[in-house]
């Protein structure tokens, strides 16, 4: 678990989607279910970052995703803390075969 040292802290997780699959679900787990997490897609060859979904509650699985990635793209999850007593426990992503 990670403890927040300032209420303006953001934490990030980045990962690739396996070839032939798509991102179907994801969730970030933490101590405060009113915290928000966002899902983005980045590109390793430039500064392009696109928003997939900007507003999801911690501890609530975001489903219905159909996001794929090219060889140069990856997924970014961003967690926004609201207070210094908020904790982040981890994250989970679910994939399906394309």
C-alpha cells in the first residue's frame, strides 16, 4: 500500500496490452472509494496521450472497455488522492482476446 504525503499526489500505473487482446476491465483499489482514477492511452514515440475514461471511482471496476494498442502504445492508469490519509493498494486489468 502506498500512503499519500500530500493531497495533490497522483500515482500512475503503465502497462502494455498483450498482442491479440484488448483491455476489457480495470480497477484501482484504495482506502477511499470517493477517490477518482482515469484511464489513458500513451505512445512511446511521441507525447500523444488520449483519454479513454477520465472519471472512475476507486474500488469500482470499469467494464465495457474495448481498447486495443499498437506496438507503440500503452495504457496509463492515474489515481488522484483527495487527502493525506488516503492509501492506494493496487490495480487490476482484465483482458479479452480480440
